[in-house]
């Protein structure tokens, strides 16, 4: 979103937050509408009303704020819906023990053109593992445009300070100059190796890709494999794999390094038929599939080419634990642990809250037996 669009949105939100003028005849106008909600919310986010504290009575608040009971009730209902307060008819109204500005993490997914197993695995783990002190809320298809409803709702929550942190599952560079990156006092975490905008403090989770290659090759070496094939995604690099394979004692000729787009995973079936065509003098006895979006289609092609369930070809298949994709042949699962990723995001969030400084963590690929349990 450009600067003019941001300013337009800011003006819209500001105008919506202005109180309507309604003279009470007592020398000052009454507070009405969203302005009252904003004022009460600020008492909580600013620390005047701390978690668990009992609020003044409705009568006391109406007198102090010069508002009607109806207007106050609307504001209270809004704060209750947002999770800031809760009410007990006998005991009164209280600030929540875990108000959203101290507890709610937004998990942000960008729009995608194809199925993304990593995104789906992160979302599935978040739905099953909302561990205290944080609650994770998933936001899908978020783009910084004036007609993107998900973005507008999230933006409003950020401006209202009703989030303690934001976890971007992909680089947040598209949100430069947006409140999602500029609003102070909110922790931000993303998956990535570096961040080129130090003016926007963002903590990094580096999923070290070298660890997947190193551990996969070491395992195939232990399994006795000699002839290696690598099936990867279009952004991967042959030189990277060739160097690591050589260090591990493998020869990886260019024709045994193939790339397939997750937009067309069915082509992995054709590729497997070609790589395992029985007319060749030597067939690969070790295969590394670096993208779990390709596992099912590639193993289908291997099966159609004559590879059996009890064959000698060892397959290392990428996995976003604990959500393996379907395979038609036995595979050894290796990849990233999404529970560990979420736990690390929470740790970096706490670190930022304590120090106001972004942090960095490096995660290694793990085998199935090493993955965390929810």
C-alpha cells in the first residue's frame, strides 16, 4: 500500500473514532460512539486498569465520563467482544486475566496461487497448540490494500493495540509503512534469514536449509546409497546441492538434479517415470524430495515405473511435522517441526516484550522421531 492510501485509511479511521456532538446542557458535550470505547480501552492497554482488576460501577463511569448508560453499554460490549473485559452480574465487570494486548498473537498468511504445505502445517499446528500465555489467531489472504477486508480488520486491531505480537509466515516487506510494522509496542516475528529494514524491528526465525541437505545426505550414506537424485522446487540451486553432495561423498550430475513447481505437482509423476526408466544402466538408489508438495506425485511416478514397496531405493521426503503428506512408497521423513517454529515465535515475542529488541533463532531439520509432541 502506498503512502497516500495509508493516509486515506488513517483519515477514515480517525473520522470514525470521533465522538458525536451531543450537548447535555451541563457545560460540556457527552462522549459518544467509538471515542468512549477507545478511551476505556486505553485505560487497559496503558496499564491504568491491570489484568483482573474490577472496574468502577456503571453509574460511576457514566458520571465520570458524562455519557449515557446505553452508550457505556455499547462500549462495554465492544470491549467484551474484543476480550478486554468480562462481566459477572453479581460481582461486577473485570479486566480479563489475559487481555488481547498481552496475549493475542496474529498469525498472518499471504494469498497463495497453489496449495502450500508449509502454510497449512503451521495453521494446523496453531489451531491445536494454543499454549499459554498466548492465543494464536489465524489471518489468511492478508494484503495491504484498501479493499482487502482481512487487512483492514487486522490493521484496526493493531492501531487499537489489541495484539501483543504478529507472526508473519512469509516476509512482511509488503507491509512497509503500514501500522502492521510501524505501530510501537507490538512484537513482530517472521521466518527468514535476514531483514533489510532495521528501522522496523522484526525478530527472525532462520530455518537453516543446509541442515536438511546435510542430514538427508548423511542418512543416505548410512543407508548405503551410492547414486543420488534430488527433486526440488524451482527456486533451488544446483550448485548448492552439488557442493554439499560432494562433501558427503556423492556424485550429483546435473541431470539427476530436477526442479518441479508446486503449481504443477503432477509433472513430478512424469519426472519420476523418466528418472526410474528401466532401460537405464544405473538407477538412483537414493532420492531426496525437498518439497513435500511433490511427495505424493513423485512416489506415484516411481511406483508406475516399477519401483516396489520392498525396493532398494531409499527416499528422504521433506515434511513439515507433524503433518506428513501422502506417499505411495516408504519414505524417511525429514524437515521442520511446526510446533517448534511456533514455540520459537512465542519465545521471541516474550524476548521483545522484555527488552524491546528483536531477536534471532536458528532451527535445524529434524527426523520424525525427533519432532516435538503437542
